[in-house]
C-alpha cells in the first residue's frame, strides 16, 4: 500500500489538542481508503523555543523538507512577544515558508449553511459566499531587503522594502488564473497601483498573463476598495489574487465574514516539494488545555492536505463529509454555539467526527 | 466680521455637484453665525489635467497654502488610469498632502441610527459604533525612498520603501493620544510588529508615549487581526492609530461597516497651516452630472472644516443638525434609499438641507 510521510507540527496553545483529533481522523480515513500515513512529530514555534532556543530548529526543518506533506496546528503565545523578532514563534513560520519555497497560499472562505447565523453580516449578504484568496507568501514586504533600523543625526529610522520580481508575480498569478479556470472564471487582482511602483509591476504582469487565459474574466481592484467591497458584497468575488501583506489583511477580513474562523483551512504550496497545511486561526492560548478548542478547521486542513498534497480525494471527502454531518446533527464547539445545538468540547467533537 | 479664505477644490465626477450644495450651506451658516467666507475655486485632479496637463498646478497649490482651510470634493476618473502614475489625479492629492504637511488624517465612523439598516452588518453588531481612525498621511510606503523599477539579468524588480522616522511616529501618536483623552480614553495602535522592522519602531514609540498619558488605555493589534476585529465587533474600538497604508485599508473597511459611505467626512491636518477637509467617498464618475449624488458627506466635511479648521463650532453644529433633521424627516438620496423614505436628487437634497 502507498505510504506517505507526514511531518506534524502541533505547535503552541490549542495546537496539540486539535492535532490529536486530526491525527485520529487521518488514521481512520487512511486505513479505510487503502493508504498509510507515517507521522513525524516535530517541535515548531514556542514549544521549540522552550526546548531548543529556536522557533524552527534545523531538525524540524529537515523533517519538513523530506516529508510528503506538513501539517501544522498553530503557533505563538504572548509570552514570547518580548523576544527579539527573529527568535519569536512567528519567525519560525516565516522561515519555514521561505525554506520550503511555499509561495502560494490558498485560503478558501466558504459559508457553511448550518453556521450562517454565526456571521456578524446579514444572512442575505453572505449566503452563498464561496471565494478563494490566493496570497503570495514568500516575497513582498515580508522578505524584502534592505530592512532594519538606523540612527543618524539624532533621529531613528526603521524601514522595510516592499519588492517583487516579475517572475515572482508570474508564478503566483498563474496559480490564481488556473484556479479561476477551475472555478467560476472570475479573477480579481488586488493592488495599490495608484500609489506603489511595486503594485504597478504587479498589475502589469497580471494584465499580460490574462492573454493566456481568454476564459478568465480579470478585474483589478485597489486594496482599500477591496477591504470595503468584502464587507459590502462579498459574493462578487471568486478568486482574489494578492501580494503577501495585502493577502494577510484581506484573507483575515474575508475569513471573519463567515463568522466562524474555527472552520477555515489553508494550504501553502511551492512549485515542488511538500505543501504546508494549517487552519487559519491562531493558537488561542486563553483556552489552551481546557478541552474547549474547535478542531474542525484542523480536520479540514488535514482534508486539504489529503486532496491537494497527496491526491487522496476520496479520503479528503470523507473528512469533509464528517464535518458536514456533525454540524447537521447540531453538534457545536463553544465558539459556534447557538440555541438548540449541543455543545461539545474538543475531544468529544473528535469522537463525533470519528463516528460520522 | 471675521472673514476666512477657503480654497475650494470641486475636482472630478460628482465633485462639482456636491460642492455646489456645500457652498450654499456654508453661505447660509456663515451669514447666520456672523462670519464670512471668501472662496477661491481651483482646479485639482482630472479637471486640472485637462486644463493644464498637471493634476496639481502650482497656482492651485499656492491657493491652498495661503488659505485658512481647503475643502475638497473628490478627484479621479478611469480615463486617466493609463497615464504614468505621477500625472494621474491621485498624484495631485498625494502632492497636496505632502506640500501642506498634512500628516494627520482623521476619519470618524459613527453609525447614524436612521441609517443603521443600510449596513450589511447586523443591527446589534453596529449599533452605537463610534470610532475614529487616525491615519498617518505623509510617510510610510506612500512616500518612502528608494522606490522604482529596475531591470537586471533579464528580471524586472519593482520596489517601494516602507519607512518611518521616530519623530514622524511621535507626532501622529500624540494626535491619537490627545483624541483618546477627549473621547473614551481607549486607544488601539495597529501595526505588523511581528514581521516588520518599521512596525516594531512604531510600536516602541507608541508604547513609550503612553507614559505621558496615564489616563489612556493603550492596546496594540496586528493589522490582520484588526481587519478581522472590525468585522467581528467594531464597538470594541474607539481611537485607532495607524500608519499610512494600514490606515488606507482599515479606514475604508471601517467606513463600509456603516453601510453609507456617502455620509462620512474626513480631515487632514498639519502642525500649522490650513487643513484639508473632504468626504471619504470617491468621485463616482458613473453617476456624475445626473443629479443623483449624495451631498451629505460633503456637507459634513464642510462642518468638520468649520469646527476643526476654523473653530466655528456653532456653525458646524448647524450643518450637522440639518443633516440629522433631513434624515429624520425620511429624505434619502438613491444610495441610502429604503422603503417608506422619500428619494431626492442631489440638488433637491441640498434644498432640504438648506431649509433644515
Ligand atoms: C503569524 C504571522 C507571521 C502570519 C503572517 O503574517 O503571515 C499570520 O498572520 C498568517 O497570516 O499566517
Ligand atoms: C486616491 C488615493 C491615493 C488615496 C490614498 O490611498 O490615500 C485614497 O484612497 C484615500 O484614502 O484618500
């Protein structure tokens, strides 16, 4: 039987709890779908800092590089905020993205009918929302140089560089165009080309690529307007293509439209090598180790890993169906609780998912 | 009697129509409140490009510099999008902000009870929202150098510099702290200090200044989380302090929460010299010259000019009261229309405001 090596990064906060649920479910669907998964659990983030002094130890990075896919739960905790930035959990994640060449971050936002009332937006505005943010993940102001802090003539100046190469734009644009073809054919590229040189190059490259995709209806939107339009009428969007920083902001805004960020997975992919799959929510240190966490975004991230990373479609569907069934049966974790539903903790939710 | 020189910049699209309404109202309140306004109408934006080839002619800039206040309607039109960026309407606005030293952009977002149903958010989420975005306006990635586009070894690289000096951060932070003192005492500073050096300096400076304002409760939030929290629970915010780019994005998102961006004014202030007052909405070229525009954000911008720029509080209140009364009487422009209300065009709305 086919066997895949999966590096698991449980991380911090609620990470280990939700990872435990995902692992149970992965075991179940792999054996019922005729493949096997071999796990390698590695420290990343705060736990790695505690153990080794570094957020991304070399041994963890090596284990990720040689895996077939990497599954991450969540990292970070306020206790590390006072460390120099390079030693914080977040830097481990940035280092991992960069070292694995994960330039394409896919963040689907799909409204789940059973959870529509969890949104702060009116039902008629978000009903049927089904969009995909395609965020560039290894360039832009996150990684641009020069950067730093200098003192001169009694003033301090800190700076970063927001930069893209044409080929960096092309490879992420291609991902977005291909996705648009496979979905509704609508692609909206977000930039700030009325102000930024780097956005003008972005717009030029994306516009040029449109010639190769006559079936895709391409539009361009300024980032401030996109932040507005997501609130005004999110249904207008299908695939949203963005740079690293704009994607960070807009994908979180888009996720919150659903009202249930505890339900949203993501994938980060390179041109070859293993992908990284993780829920978009954080490590929620305030509810860690209390059996309160919602494991469903983690389970859906595992499903995304099966489908996108390992081409195990049927097993992925099995996980997604389990989530749908459990919701339809009225089971909810605390973050999603509403009248008439049954509230479960993280472990009990895992049991229900397994049964489904 | 006191007399003020006001430079009017009607600009493009619906600009001239809404400016005509504001001017009528300014005439009325100035004569009833014992001061006079002398107007100097100048071309800026697309109209200036058509007339002179430049979005911000020197004569316009001089007229702004020597005025007591500048009132701008709106600029921009798709027809200029193909021009090089420095020759577009937007560059005129950036040049004006920079030349007048308007580093502090104040964007209040207050839910008007009569218009609460215009929002895409649920009533219980936005009821009572009353926040103020304080956006730095003359620094950051909008103005940082080096910037540009270079070709080397067959690749094109475009780049901007996101930079702040410590004293640039201090002066905008001071504006925000003072506003927080005058309002609820809560200040939230937004940055991306977990990734960006420039944001770390921002956070350090703002944190240091908090010692001077013991009555202010300061918090820090990452920009992606802020984009989420504005959707999740906008009432948690009072004063939001942001850099130029983050403020551009978040203030538009915050504005759209109200559902009626045709109602929102803004002020841009320097440390001395005239302020610039303008609605946050754009030039809406699609409805220009059709007598459909909503002039109320323009009128409220004139009110902000009277209060903040000219210290004519009573006259400002008169304009704001007129807007409240007209809404309470059920008059609406097309953008705000709902059942049971009376729809008016731009001119007729101006008449009603005048009567009120
Ligand atoms: C933790 C942080 C560095 C990260 C980012 O900004 O990319 C996070 O916000 C995300 O979106 O994955
Ligand atoms: C027109 C544009 C340059 C401007 C900006 O980005 O500052 C606008 O979006 C605004 O917010 O006033």
